[in-house]
C-alpha cells in the first residue's frame, strides 16, 4: 500500500485545481468539468496526486482537520505575494503572532506558508500535511502502517526516501464531528494486497469502514482512529 492522492472537495474543481497546480508547480493529469488532477513528483521521493472533485454540499464553517503547509523559507514573503496573485487571501483563524502566514485558497480552505525549518529540507513545495488527531502517537502507528512512511520529527511521518512533505499528526482542538472532511487522503493497494485483509487490519488498528450510501464504488471508505475519512483504492490492473 502507498499514499497516492490528496483529495479536495470543491464547488469549482477546475478553478481550485488550477490554483493549486500553479501553487505547487504540478503536472496536469485530468481537466474535466467535475474533476481536476495535478501531480507533484518530488525528485528522489514520493509522487502525490492532488485531486479535486465536485461536491455540491455547502462549505462547513468548522476548522478543517487536514490542510497544507507550503514551503516558504527565506522567500516566505515573496511566496505569500505569489499565492495572493494566484487567488489566495490572508486569513485570520485566531493564530495570533506566529512565524508562519495563514492564507485561504480560492474556496476558503486554510493553508500556511511556513518559515525556514530544518525539518523542511527536501520537502519540495508542500512542507507538511497536518492532520488533526485525538491521539497523535496512536495515529502515527496507524498511518505509518497504512502508508509505509517512517517516523520523522515529533509525531510526523515521512516517505522512506526522507524527501517530500511531512504527514504531521497534530493534537485536535475539538473532536471530529459528523461533517465530512473537505480534504482527505487516498491509499492505493498494490498487487497481492487483499482488500478484505486490509479492512480487517484497519479495524484491528482502531479504524472503521464507512458506508455512506453513495452507490457501487470501486474503492472502499474508512475512518482512521480519530474519525478522519480516507479511501482505499484497488490495485491497478
């Protein structure tokens, strides 16, 4: 199994996808009315596809449990200006006096432009993927097993190449509510992986399978031990 996709729910997938493609320097894969995909390939490291799917439900006002931290470093302010020119805006979420800059993308999803940190060496344009967790140490083990990523600084994981973004398990401020996360991660099975065995292992490790009633889908939907949604995609034929 491996981490394949970062998926955004979007009212306008093309508009939001084009913003993020320009933000990260992605390679376009799909450009359709209801779906947009762009690929981030970190040299010597992971490949991560950003997928934007049309969702008509209203945007929740709750703080997102997964967001992107973008590499700023010594050029942090220039990067902020570049993203604003692409369609981002400054956002106050009560962060106070912090060394990073909080922005909102064109659909209001928060993202941060980070200051220089040793941990971000070699990440590429996406420095981190902070994910809210009720128990970061427990969820670190769950996501390490699911992705094959290895422990990094603090409660974070990184691709075995030690390149690409950090997946950071962050203490949640409030428990996961019933609203679906607007951003989620997709895991891809590989040849030889048994989907039912994976489902059993997810349950054994504290996750659970979800059945939202969306019809017959080729993938299966789960929640991690803290309730964050994820999808497990079938192995490629």
